[in-house]
C-alpha cells in the first residue's frame, strides 16, 4: 500500500466535505478510503494499474468506469503531466452542478504546476499547503475554459506515435519513443516458434516485432499490468497479424498473479519502479516468474539496466545463461531452461 502524504491529505479533506456521490481518478488503497466509501451513497474508484487494483480489492473495494455525475471528484496526478491534465479535464465532464474537483500532490512532484494548470482551466482555485503537499480544488464557473479542456482530453487520448509508428498514449512507459533498452533487445531477438509471451508488454513494442518476424508462432501471450497499455497493445498487434497465431491478452500483476506456463519463449523488459520509487525487487520477482513460465528447452530473452542483479536468479532456474550485448547502460541476456 502506498504511503503517500498527498493521498492522506486528499482523503481527509474529502471526508470532511461529507459528499453524497464521489469519484476518485487514479484511486489507490488507504484506510481512509474505506471510511469515505462507507459514508457516501456512491463511491466510484477509477484505476487501470493491476497492483493498485488488487490493493483496493484487499480493502473490499472495487474499481469501475466513471459514467455518472458526482458532487466531488478526487484526483492524485500520475508521473505523466499530459495524462494528469487529461484526468483533470475528464473530471469536469463528470461533475454535477456545483460539483467540485479536489486534487492533492506532493510538492516534489509538481504540485504548484498542477495548481496553476487547474487555475487556467477553471479560473478560480482554492488552495492550501500541508505536509510538503498542496491541496487545491475548483468548480466549473463562467470562466471555465472549455477549449483548453478539449485540448487536454485530446492530448491524453491514444494515438499512433510517429517515432515508433504504434498506438500509445500519455502515461505509458516510453510512450513517446521506444526506450533504449527495448531497442537493444529487438536487435538480438531470433525468429521464434511455438508458444510465447511478451511479459510486461506495455503497448506491445516487442510483441509486434516478434509476430511480424516469426510466422511459425502458434500462441502469443501479452501480459501487462496497465489496462491502458494493453488496449494499445491490442491495436498494435491487430495491425501486424497475418498468420493463424492465437493471441491472448492478460491484465495481470506479473509479480503476484499466475502467468501462462509451458512456453517455448519469453521476451521481457522487466520494470524496476513502483510508482515514483525504484524497486529492484520488483524486477527480480518478474524475472523469476519469467523463468517459471518456460517449458524445458524454452528460452528467455530480456533486457535490463547493466547494474541490476538478475544473473543469479537466471542461473538458479536456467541451464544456459549468456549476455548477448551490452550498450547504452543496458544488457541483453539470453537464457535456456
């Protein structure tokens, strides 16, 4: 569960307003969220990242799409400003008359910038500061900038990105351009056969390459924690599909949930961040799960930051481990079970 002073500040403020209908964009688990849900007629939680969804489930809370009007919409910005501004714009589409958007953000993650952005959108903003965070809110008034709202909504939508030619959107990993590590891995992938998986597939950069270059694939699994990325991956795979391979899309937390098994190959660019923080253990857990997904003789191709300690895990589970390439701070490793 995330220890966020901004989240606690936001929920305390929300509880004090005693809203009847509340929605929370980018909702994450916190004991106060349970209290808020119990005192409202409706509490709709919007979240696409599976690890956060599982934490909400552990509190007995569920997630759903925002389809109604609310007298209070809560928002915690993400790491991506375009995505967060899109959420701000979306919030005003779901506010009832006299409804309010309330945002909280830690100072170190651009709180003042988001407050200024909300002022440009709504015209007037009420703000306060506490615990190295800012809490700010606004209602839709005559000075609301509907043109700016539409600009933010459009900028946050999925689109084909010119740099890599694939569907992606703000907030996804390396959505503006293919990351250096994945580009290095692509140069060293062979032609595959049989059943395989793109683990932590993002918007499907590796999977689309594999499917284009490997016509003898029979099954391909794409596993991703963010449903927004998985939606883009589905579009990208549809663009390159020419054979009879069976494609399966899995919205999973690869570190906690069961993965497809008995695979002939796995390609992976494992994450090593949780939220804003570096998390080496996350990458190690996913590498371990990748090894477990292989059948005897199956191969794993992964890319990682040169300094990340994955080799000892690979050598524990695989009978062959070799470094195929090193460059630009990354390493490409091949392993065979």
